[in-house]
C-alpha cells in the first residue's frame, strides 16, 4: 500500500474514533457531523505535517513521504468529511 493510502487510512480511522468520542462525550450534534468535523481537523493536521516534512531536519532524520502526499491526503479527507456531512444530514 502506498504512502498516500496509508496516511488517509490511518487519519480516517483516527478521525472516526475521535468524532465518535466527541459525540459521546459532548453531544449536541449528530454523529455524522462530529465525524465530519474530525475528518476536517485531520485534513488540517495533514497540512501542518506537510510543513514539518519539508524541513531539512525532518528529511535527514525521518523517513517521511514527500509534501504532495500530505496535500493529497488533506484533499481526500476534506472531500470525505464533506460527503459524510452531507449524507448524514
């Protein structure tokens, strides 16, 4: 499995769990909306990781994918979050 697929899969699982936990603890929103928000936060986090992955220090010490992988994952997660929000409404 490629780096993009792994990143999206891990982020999607974490976002689904985080959205479910937020809905269980906080309430006041639908489960689909909570999961969609978590997907959007995961997308934003991928963009932050892109900035970290682009530094020379990270490239020398860590085995990180290229920056476009984080951007593509962010786009996929944003689209998935929008789809979840629309379908869950």
